[in-house]
C-alpha cells in the first residue's frame, strides 16, 4: 500500500457542485472551502441543501456536477480514503441502542481500522472527551438525549480525524446541553481539527464558526467571518419597532422609502442599518445587528 | 502546510472493512442471541416433530428412507432458509430504514459492497450453525450419524449466503416492510412445494419437477440428504454448482440493489 504525505491548506474544497433529485435541484453550483484547522459554519434554513452537501462529502450522495476534494482526496473516487480520516456526526441518532457506550465506540474503532493495541486507548480517549467515562457500561437506550449526542461526537473522534463533519450537532437539544456540546466542539477547534458544521441555529454558527457560509436554495449566498458579514449586510444597529399590524406596515413603508431594509421578526419590524438613517420617524428599541438579521435578509426565509 | 501522512489507496472488499462490520454484528448478537437461536432452532424442530411423527405414523418410508429421517434432513434446509432469508429481509430493512445503522457504517471507510458482503457472511455463518439443529434432533430420534454429515454446516453456509443475499435484495427493493408479505407468500412459501422437504418431488407433475431444478432449496435438501445417506458425486456436483451460482448471483444483486438504495 502506498503511503504519501498530503500537503493541503484546504481541508475541504467544493467547486460548482450540483446535486439533483429528479426535478429538484438540492444543491446548485455550490462553492465551499474549509481551510485546515478552522471551523466553517454552513448556515441555512430547512431545505437549503445542507444535509445533501454533507451526504456528498461522505459519498452517500454523488454529485451530478462539480468537483469535491476532502483532505486532498478527490470524491467520489477516493471517498473511502477520505472517510478514513474524517469523523461524521449525523443529524439523526444512529447509535446501536442495545449496546453500551463503550461497545459503540469499540465497534467504530474497528470500523475505522485502528490496530488491536490502539483500540483500547482510543476508546478511553473518546470517553474522556465526551465526559462519558462513568457511563461506559450504560446501554445507549438508557442515556439522556444530551449524552447520546455526546456519544455521537465521541464516536466520530475515536480515530482522531483531521476533519469533522457535524450535521446539525445540537438540533433538538435543550440550551444547557447545547452549551455543553459547544464547549466540546470549541475544544476540537482549539486543537486544530478542521470542522464543517451545518446548522440552522444562528447562535451556534456565531459562537463556533471562524467563517460562515449562508446557503439558500442549494446555493452559497454569502461567505465570510460572522462579524464581517454583519457589518457588511446589516450595519451596526437595528431598530426593533413593536406594535399592531397597521403600525408595523407603516414602519416598513417609511423605512423602504428612506432606503432602509426591514425584516419581520414575529411581533415587530426590524429596521436594519438604522445608524445611517437621519431622522427616522418611528420610535423603537435599538440593538446591535446580528447574524440572524443577515441570514433573514439574504435568504428571505424564517428560521428557527 | 503538511496536514498529515495518509494511506493513499484503499481497495475493494478489504479485510479490515469486512472485519469491522462483522465485529459489529457479533457484538450486537451478544444482545439477542437467545431469541434468535430460539426461533431459528425451535421452529424447524417443531416442523420435524410434527411432520416426522404426525405424518410418520401414516407413512413409514419415503424414497427408501424412514419418514422421520427423510423429514429430518429436509428440515435442515428449511432451518437454513428461515435463518437466512428473514434476517436478510427484516434485519436489513430495520437497520437501513429505522435505525440508520448503514448511514453510520458508510460514514466510516466501508463501502456498500463490503457492508453487504459482511452482512451476508454473518447471516450465512449463523444459518450454517442453525441448520445443524434439526439434524441433531433427527439423530436423537434415530438418524444414524455419519462422518459425511460434517458437510452440513458448509451446505448451510453456502445456501444461507444466497438466501441472505436474496433477503437483502428484497429489503433494498421494497419501500415498506408490509410489502414483504408478497415475497413471503408468492416466492418463499411456494418454494417448499418443489423442494422435496416434506415429500419427494417425484410425486409432482413433470413441470414441477423441472421447476425444482431452479429452486435453491431443492438443491440444499438434496445435498443435506446425501450427506446423511451417502453422496452421489455426479448429482452432488450439480447441486453444489447450483448453490454456488445462486450465492454469487444473489451477492451481486444485493450489492447492486443496496448501493442504489444507500447512495443517492
């Protein structure tokens, strides 16, 4: 077997990638880079093409067009080599529920081809990373949702991958567990592991990602550092105006007439880039612009 | 920047990938072996007792053998069939659709061909072992043990591999588990009719006897019977060839169907 050193500044590169399912184009000419040692957030509403993108990166979906390269391997031809050095945390739990925590990790130590003497230490390390040492003998169907999620992450790390693909890693979890997982993911990033994380939680992307790509309808709408995207697309301040529907409509009309952009946020209208508006007639609560403002402005879609 | 040193080339049907999938099956088997063993051995044994002693009281000898011995050897084939085709169908469908186990495995350096091959190997291994249960019962009820019977687990393994492939193909093709009823009623059950399991096929119409040549269950029955009562080299070569052809055909078909199902 030939062993070579792969030189790469880019852990993952996609160029013009398109995937169709019959008449539906799930991913449409996507360009995406994950520089080595960084965390890239793939942000988009449901149906934006995030999960299909993740599936293409593990060759569970084959692109119709475009080029995919993971850790220097061309996909789909060299997908197996790439997967040997990637860890995947799926959106939906696919653990072996009748096995214990330790058995689940040991199975994947085998599947990731760790040597006989490497498996034990690798399992111990993964248990420690996920803070599941005390639960090693617990069956998965007796774990809480948060523990199962931590185990999924531990399973993806058992072979010390160079790139980790996280598909909606905290979906459906309560805030405390989510923050616990964020700390875990942040720790990975600090160690230099490259991460591609799809999410539709804005806060998650803001906190963890070095750069964010916002997807909509299968395309990358914009890419950049979260704060730069906010500054470029939403300015620094937003005015939230609350009131009955008639008033909100009036605020929208006034803002648009003054060259400002607005978005509905449930019971209010957010007027974006208000710091540049002189003498805007309506009163409201000022707050800093956020990535969520950018997201909704660019995708035009509501998010969770 | 040098990211790392990596192994550049991975091939098809690699032993570590097969071993990984098999290891997962073995570990899981530790959690359900009692129920699986119970259903795979008790059911054919009940068939053996019911037919052997039920019909056996009416029919003493068939095809030159005691009826209980005739049925005992035939029941080995049904044990192999049941313990391979049903796990192939149901377990595969559940793992693929409900537990998403295959998504997890395919995220590791394992491809569909390795996954399906290892799954079928594991099922075949179990079928080879479970197939011996009715034989042991038949021996307990008077069938003379012979050294050639050592071939029975191998016959069960080869036949079981084919049936596992058939089951996996069904699981990969059907959209709902309810549709399995069509396969069980229209394909698997009629196979008994032309297999010579409970009665010799010589009593069937000529067209049915010809049809039996296409039935892998018939070839399994014949091989097991010859292992118990004496091999017939020429005929048995044909039976082995039929079973091996069935195994290879079902293996390739199941890999193809499952790849179509799992890789979008």
